[in-house]
């Protein structure tokens, strides 16, 4: 078991000084949506549209299920499963949306959830607290607690709690990688929500999520024109608190305890920050990892029809190998 430095003692005293709360607006940030993603993609590929699954009739779905309530915020999930099941215990997927830790919502990946459910998985799209309502590590704690909650309620969803994968896109990919790398980190446990379950997962799929905030390849933290998404996420710029920015990178935690990883990437180099360094550590511990990069694809590729189906196929092939 990896021995972690005591993040409790070196982070939270720092957080008590000069942390900016200006980003906590308590309002919904709609700057990133499937529609905005489509408009962005159409600037280079005018023929594209949003990715839509044609298999919706093969899936049963449930929406707006409450799993937690924190500081007056209801955290909900949506659930997808195949209508025809071969077993009462299917492998599970938790699908984390992107949006710069500040925008986006769980409905953005419903089409992917439908597609994956038809391949014999039960799929969850959970809500988590964005930086409009709470700063790092709140979003991490929410998803970690959700993993525990799902395991506690596995029988209700027909889930095998020992076959669980995290998939995240963009900021969600960064979170998925971080959670996969900090399974037993004592500072990332939700003290407001007690659970006897652990937060381990058996596979992680990181779709264009960075592995390190402070890295030669990273473009995070440029506040020259406006406050960056990462600065809002932390409440500090990288100059004000580089220790915190380092701590929040999955690269600084990956160890022999990490699960297998699949990285699916766009052509945007800065979205790969830390990936090869991360994989080098996985290789040192004989942990399986794979990489696929879509040439010329924009960052929003998993939401767009030109890349949607191929992305789902890569995920299914990898998770079938790791979970089934």
C-alpha cells in the first residue's frame, strides 16, 4: 500500500489564507454544453453533428435519482441498463462529464451511456459539485463518495461491485485519473458522508483529461485575459499556490495501486499533459495502459458524430478486456 504524505496538514492551512471565493456564484454556468461543443466542432468540420445512439430502444433508463445532499445541494444520478440482461450482476461504468470543473452537466453523456449499456454494462452519470458551488477537492470527494454509494447499492442496480470502471471526459477525465491514482489517499475521503465501502475501481478511461496541472505540456492556468477554469477550481492561481496545483495532478500520485488505464485523445497536445510520464510509471509497475489519438480531432470529439461511435468502440473493447 502506498504511503502518502499528509496532505491534510500541508494543504488545508494554506487554504485558510488568500483563497479567492469569487468563483462561487451559486449560479449555473452554461458556457459549455453539447450545443456549444457542436458549434466549436463545426468551425473546422461544418458537416458534423452531435453523436446520437441509435440503440435507445434497447436500454432502460432512470433519471434524477438522489444519492447525496450536501449544504443544501441535491446530488443526483441518471442510470442506464440493457433491457435484456444475461446476468443479475453486470460490470458498471461511472461516466463523469467535463466542462472545466465549472460548467457542463451529466446529461451531456447520455448518448454514450446508452451506447455502452447496450454492450452489457450498467452505466451511471452522476452530478458533482462544480466550482460555482464548491472548490477543490469537493468534486473529487463527491465522485469518490458516489463510488462508495454505488457499491453499497449494487444489488439494486444489478451491478457487480468488484467490476467497476470510471470514464471521464476533459475535466471529468482529469478527475477520473486523479481518483484512480488516489484510491487509498487518506485526505480524499468524504468526512461528511460515511461509508464502509472503498473507492477502488478496476479500470479508468481518460478522454482528453490532463494528468498534471503544472507540466511543460500543460496550458492550464493562463489568467492573462480572464480567470482560468483551473484558477476558479482551486481558488488560487498557480503562482499563488503551486503546491496545491501540483497536489491535484494525478501524475503526482500514480503508484503500484493504480488500475489499468485507457487514454483516448484529441489532436490538442495540451490535453495530453503528463500522459507519457504517467504511463511510464504504470509500465514500471506492469500496469496495463493503452493510448489512442484521433488525428485532427478537436477537444470536443467524443460528443460529435464523426468520432462518437469510434470512441465508444474503443471503450467497449478496453472494458470488455478489463472487466469481463
